[in-house]
């Protein structure tokens, strides 16, 4: 994340060699693949950020429907965006740990393969290769030498796949780190980027990194650690951790239901409950979610996912990736 890729590759290789006798072959392969990624990056100035000369940095987006028969949910489609000089409407996905491109788009847009294998986790694990785009343009901002995980976007379910085309071109946390400080304004469908991002000493972070960007929040007067996910086309899905802490209340007030979710690597079907009119509080601001799904089976380290439908209930989300803070209006 600091851009010191040659050092990162050397460090990982040194650790593997020093501990090889204690590691299984799968772990060794995983670490070695990461080292190859950093080694490949070290030959380029990765994510070189070019701001407009005279205008304020600005990215416009549409909230485009996923067009299913039983859902009005949407995703963030970036306007006036391009890949290697050719128009491409990227999806802005704060729940994606990496940038993702389908293999067919990578070939069409001339993305260069680098000597490193990758795997992306979604509903399952999807293997692919590491690619590098010469540049992307989002709004009036240019980013050069942009890495992508290039994978085959396929869930194995034809019904879900026909609605999942927006998963073919995701910009995720890697781009958020480049932007550093920015505001998503849902009242104007604009992302404004700070020309001079700030670091505020003494500020208490409310975000952290794991496989995804996670946020400390409050849900029905109980603390949560949830993924902030503009790529999740619903209000909120809570996982087994939350269910275990609130089982009696969920069974008492909830309606039994089954959820089917599609993403990279496959689909997931879980048993759980639908809860109505739940309060979500972020940064002291509360909205009421019409419905929330609580899975009694989906086991993750965090409490769940806050989706785009919930985030749109706030006017503005201000991210500071230096301070690791999210403030809302």
C-alpha cells in the first residue's frame, strides 16, 4: 500500500525461506504469488495520479438499476470514464479489495499481463492473472499504470449472470487509496476529490482493513463491524456473528427467509430471517432500513455488509483514507 513494491517482494520471499520447513505447500504458493505481484509492480510507477490543471477533481456517477424483476436496487456506474483511451463505464465498488476486470474486457482494451497469478474471493474463489492498464480516466482524473485482477466473471447460474454485467469492471479500494480524500454526494451523484488531502493528527479512525474496507457502526443500538459496500445491491446483510449475539430477538421479531447471492466465484444460498425497520447509525447519523437479512449460516470475521441501498439514505459520505475515517451527512 505504500508503493515500496521491491522491498515488499524481498521481505515476503525472505519470510518464506526462513519458515519454509513449517509451511504447507498451499501457504508457500500463496505467499510466493504475492511476492510475484509486488515484484511485477516494482518495474512501474503504480497508480500514478494526475489531477486536472484548472478544474476541481470531480467524478460523476449514475445509480443504475441492476434490472432484476424483484429488485429496485442499483450500483454506482461512473460517467465519462475510460480504459486505455476507450470508453468504459466502471462500477465503483467500495467492497472490492482490488480492481477487477473480466478476461474478455482485458483482451478488448489491451491490458498487459504481468507475470503473477491471482485469485479473487467473492461467493467463492476465482483464479486469474494480474494485468496492468496504461491508464484509466474517471471524470477529469487520470490514473496511470493501474493494476487489475483479471478473472472470468461467472457464477455458474444463468439467471444471476444475466444481471451481473456490472461486476465485469470494478474499481475498488485500490482506487480509493489513490483518491485519498473524497466525498460521495448522493444528492448530486458526484464524487468530489480533495486536491490537497489532509491528515488530521489525533483523529480516531472508524475504518479498518481486512479483506475489505470495514467500518465501526451502530445497528439497532448495538455495535457492528461491517463492510462498506457500494457494490452490494441491497440494504444490509448481517452474518452469523451478529445472529449469535441477538438470536432470541431475531427469532422473535424476524420472518424466516432464504437469501441467494451471486458474485465472483459462484452463488451462496443461506437460511435466515428478514427484519423490518432497523436503525443504522454511522458517525452519529441514523437512518431506518426497511428490511435487513440476517443469515444464521454465513460465517465471516465481520458482522455483515452495508449495501448501496442503505448508503444512499445518507446525503454524503466523506472518506479520508489517510486518517481511516468515514464521516456522513
